[in-house]
C-alpha cells in the first residue's frame, strides 16, 4: 500500500482556493523557487489579485521584502515586476498611511526595479 505524500501548508491552502493564505505560507518558507512557482500558479488560476489584496501591514511588508530581495534576479524578474505592478495598483490609494511600508519598502522596491 502506497502512502500519500503530505502536502505542504501552502499546497493545502492552494487546493482549498485560499490564495492569500497560500501565498503567506509560501513566503514563510523563504524559498524563492517555491514562492515564484506558487505565484505562477496563482497567475494561471487568476488568483494573484486575491492573494495580494487585503493584506495587513505586516503581510504586505513580508511580500515587499521578498520582491526587493529577488526582483533583480533574472530568473524571476518578469513575474516579480508584474507582482510589483499589481501591488502598486491595489495599494495606490493607501500609500502614505504607513511609514514602514511606504517610505522604506516602496523606495527600496523602486530602486531595485530601476536597476
């Protein structure tokens, strides 16, 4: 009898269509291959907006820090620039309300994208 492989937390959330939780769990792994693969899957499922929207300040910081870290990597840059664009579209109305998110992270992200 074969044993079933236990799904990772982010895979369980994805299977249950909990896209925001899936992305949060993937980010917690700090594994760029896992995170980007999950983002690509969310794009295929048209769930990237759902996964990125309605994040708390802490959750948004975690996502922005990942983007800043990996957007310059040629293997991931195309998809991560698109994620950055979506974040800017979603959160444009609230930029300026949080010092931590706005001034440090958005400036760092802008610098990385320009490079």
